[in-house]
């Protein structure tokens, strides 16, 4: 995680002198929508329509056992940009998302198990552009995660993101 943050900071320092106006055609960063967080890429189809992919290949291991949770998701975002198209600062948006999560656990010498499940969500948020290159977003949504066959958990989702936009 520290390497990823360091990379984004160095990339922004190296390219900040080339920034002329805000362009949000392509962005890379981190996205969180509790309980999942991961690496994200955004692509602006138009000024209003954006597609986003998020992957979260994380896991922990300790004492011979391990737990792994992987998440692969896609979102459609509809932006409502401000009046000044060349310098948007504070833009609200709506989103719809689908995803696939897989989890596996292994206890040394005892057992192992795993499962995959589908999720979806919808909501809204706001993105603030800082320094014409960084987008900081906060959002709230409602979603469902299917945890076993026929059973699921619906919940209020809170999230946020940090993205670096390339001109």
C-alpha cells in the first residue's frame, strides 16, 4: 500500500508542471465502498458518463492459516458537472455497480473452504478536484451482497476515493 501511494505522489509531482486544464478522461487510484476497498481505474466515455473498474486482491495469513478476499467490480457513473467545464471543482454524481467477491480460508492441517458471491449497489456522491489532477470523492449508497445460495445482506454503503487524472 505504501508503494502504491508513493507511486501516485511521485507521478503527480513529475507531471504537475504539464497541467493546463482539468481533464478527467483517464484516472487511476484507490476506491472504497465499505466493506471493500481496492485499486481503481476510471475512463470517461463523455463528460457525464464514466465507467470504473475496481479490483481488491487482498488477504492475510498468520500461524499457518490464511484468509483471502478478492473483489472484482464495475461501475457506471453519471456526473453532473458544474457550470465551468474547463475547471470543475465540485461535481455530484450517481452510480450503479456490480461485482464478484470470492473468499477462501485455510487453517493449517484442519480445513479449507471458499465461495464466490455476487453484489450490486446504487447511490450518489460528490467529487472534488484538487490541483487540477486529483479527484477526492465521498459517496453513500445502498447495496446487496449475496453470501450463500438464496441469502444475502443488504446494507447502507459509505465510501470514498482518491484518483489521479491523466490529461
